[in-house]
C-alpha cells in the first residue's frame, strides 16, 4: 500500500505544481483520484501538503475544458456545494469554463478529486446520440451524482454526532469570504426536461457514483474535540 501512496502523492504533487501544463495536471489529478477511490484513501493518507485540520478559507480557480464543459462544470459546482465550498462561474478563459471556489484547502481538494472521478465516469458512460440528447444526459447525470452524494453526506452526519454543525459552519465561513472578497453575483435559472429518456438515463448513471463518504470527514474529529 505504501507504493500506492507514493504513486498517488507524486501525481498530486505534479497536478498542483504551478509549472505543470493544465492538460497534464488534469490527467494526473484524474489518475490520483481513481487510485484513491480504488484503495479508499483520503488526502491525509497520501499527502502532507495541506493539513485537514486547517480551517483557513482559501480560493482556487478551476478550469474545465473539452466537450460539454458547461454541463460538466455544473457537476463540479454541485460537488463543491456538498463539500461546504462556495463559488461562482467566472468569465471563460479561451475555450475553458472557470469556476472560482472558496473553502478549506481539504474541502476543495475533495471537490477536485471527486469531480475528476465523476468526469471520467461520465466520459466512459456517455451513450451515443446527438448533441441535444447528450446535453440532457449530462444534466441527468449531474442530478444522479447530487442525490448520491447527498445520501452519503446525510449518512455521514447521522453516524458522526456534531458533524452537521461543523459542515454548516464551514459553508457559512466560505460564503462569508465569497461575499466579502468576491464579485457581486446574480442568481440564474436553467430549465431541464426531467421526463426525457436521455435525462432519466443520465440520472440513473449518476446515481451509481458512490464511495464518497470519507470525503466529508477531513478535519471533523479535530473540530469536534
């Protein structure tokens, strides 16, 4: 297992290095996420770069490029909200969507690694079809993931007394930093036909996204003590 930890840690260091090209960083992060999910490891198991007990709110800009990037960045944002991060979509940079996240380093890390795993899963399961059909599929896939992670979060809170208050406090602090230091934001509305076959197929695929209960645990014990 130590060899796997070393391998994952090397990939994470590569992904987080400022001189690593974006495409190479994304590939390294996706591979690290896949191995961490496979072996049931968290950030604290493989890296000492950040302390899970650090309550400082940081800011990170995350780029999402490629096909269906708008739909996929919505999945990233959904995962972020469930991990006590606040954020917004910034102006696109070239052909890439940009999401700005406020949260603890460990929570943003969990968001990034889970998104890498969800993104790879979506690319693997995306069925054939025209663009409108696939867009509807991605929307359903997002809801399926949201429901799956929501269940995992509820189970974690139920099994860990006091954790609900800790997670709520993390979100409150992240939202405060966003309000104080972020730009003025306006809400938006997006319509989805939840009765379409593509949407329902995507939702069913997303509901199979699991194994994320550990991602909510970073630093909980320290904050409860």
